[in-house]
């Protein structure tokens, strides 16, 4: 009996260590002054994959900010670059679709393939200007979408329309807000990550 309990404890410890090793992470790397953003482990625990298979697409909203570090004073905000991606399951083809800002579409046969697609470093066109010590701060929010949100966001990612939330139909916006509230009340998982790059010193040419 004791040996069985010891085995269960060992298996549990291994499971915990694996889960910890696969915890979602966000990284910002600066190469030759150009930032690259990478996410890892977003689908590792299977929750988001289960949601996608149940008809809840995922929205990944990134925002990369450029800051100038100033000693003895508040850091100076310079600029930012936001972008989005939508990941969903196609039940007819039984595969996963990833749409990024700009309309690029990729299909993946398995959740593991989608994970590897999400982990590809994303090069962001934000350039350092002037002199000083700079760093990048990136935030990622992963949320679930309802059918209306998915249709609007997909069209926006392809450049067909502007986001509906920026104006227009107030009643529709309120309805979508109520739907998002219901999603949150239902206890569907959400994820927020933040990462800061190393400080880069740039001298004026």
C-alpha cells in the first residue's frame, strides 16, 4: 500500500514538474535593434485546445511598447505596435486555422503543430530612434470569442472593415459586451502575459 502511494506521489510530482516546465511564457528579444516576440506553452495544458474544439476560437492580442529608460525620473513612452491573431478549430477539416493581422492564414493538422506555429518568433517593425537606453515591453491577452466577435475580427484582420467596437452600432456593442460578460462568468480561461526586453543602449549617429 505504501509503495503504491509512493508511486502515485512520484507520478504526481512528475506531472507537476512537467506542467511547470510548460507554463505559458512571453519573451522579447532584440537583435540588431529589431524586437522579436515569442510565446511558448500557450496550449500546453489543453484548456484552450478543448475550447477551440468546443467552438470557442481564441483571440491573441499583442501590444509592444517602446520605452526610453531615464535614471532619476519616470521612463519615457515612445511608441507602440499592436497586432492580433485568431486561432480556431475547423470541425469539417478537423484541423486548426491561424489568422494574423494582415490576413495571413495558416492551417495546422494537430494542436502540437498549431503550438509550434504560435511559437515562431514574430518580428515587429518598431525601430529605435535617437540616443539613450531603450527597452521593449510586450503584453499579451488571450481571450475566447463568440461567433459574432470571430466574424468581425476575422474580417478586420483581412483588412475588409474597421473594428466595430470603434464606433457605430451601440446596441450591437452592448450585446457583445453582455456576451463577453457571460463568457467570463462561465469561468472560461483567460490568460495575460507580460515581458520586458533587455535594455539597449543606442548612440546618435
